């Protein structure tokens, strides 16, 4: 894999990490179908930068491939000894470390849940086999059994009244509200300067959208500017953006 491909998939997986509705099983966002759909929509748009015909099913397939390889190396690492420590050959192994706690209670089939085309067409027997395979891959250790028998574990936070109310509220969000909620989560993770620049870009996009002046060529134009961000300074790129102001390529 060349450096350009690796850069794209790094950005793709970082975007995936910023969308808990599509991977964080125990989060309130995960139970919201609207948030999940909005998250997959962002992943589809990202993948279309390199695969124009990509859809949700293709995104699921790509992510499942990453997760399967990660889970395999995670299992090898856990089974390795101190004398022979395991070193993953996956360049994205550390990048997917946020999934480590999720892999015990989820699998590729959970990623495909909630109206995923791949899971809907699976026969019941195959789904049962997948569930069985997940249990075999991540058996509970003796220490876990002892801990459960000697320590009183509190109820899952998702069962508390506050979290139930939050999950109910998220499950009733409209498509626009779900998308805004997803963007809010990502916006809060930005550095102060990045927030300032993002606010400027978003404001301009909404303005031209209200004026019925947005065109598909503007998306390609902005993507090309972003692709050149490595060769030019951020200040230069912003100056070019200020000069272009979504100029039609045909003009």
C-alpha cells in the first residue's frame, strides 16, 4: 500500500472512530437508527472519494475486513508470551485500538446490525454460527468468572433512567437532527483553530445552499483543495478558498 492510500484509510478509520453510533455498542448513540444512518452516510461520502460507486454495503464490507484482521492480531497478541511478544504487521493495528473493548461484546455482525443489507439476507443458521464463533473467539477467562462471583457489579449505565431517556430521545431524532448531532460530536473534538476554519467553511456552504448556488463541481473543487493541503501551507489554502468562493468551474 502506497503512502497516499494509507493516508486515505487513516482518515477513513479516524472518521469511523468519531462516529460511536456505528461501533460503540454500549453508547446511547448506538441505539439510534437515525444516528447510525447519518454516521454511515458520512462514511459512504468519504469512501466515494476513491470509489465513486460506494454505498453502505461496501462501507460495511470494508470495515468488516479491517475489524476481522484487527481481531485476529488482537487474539494473537493476547495469546503471546512475555518471552516472545507479539508484534502486529497491520499498519492500522494501533489505529483501531479503540475497538479493543468492543470486540468482547460485538463482532462483524453487530457492525452490520440495524438494516445492514448483508445481515438481512443471512439465513438464521448462519447467524447462529456467527454468534457461536464470536463466543469461541473471546471466551471468558477463569479470572472473569471469579470476579463475577465475588464482586457485585453495578447495573449497566444504559439501564439507568437518565440513559434510557437519552436513548429514547436519540431514537426519535429526525434525519437532520441526527446528522447535526453527529457533526456536533466531531466538531467538539476539533482543535480551536480547526473549529474556526470549520465554522467558516460550514457557514459558507449553508449560505450558498440557501441561495440555490451549490453544484456537484463545488464538492470536487473543495476536495482538490484539501488534497493539496500537504504541499501548501494552511494559510495559502485558506487564501485560495477566500478567492474562489465556490466559483463555478464552467465560468
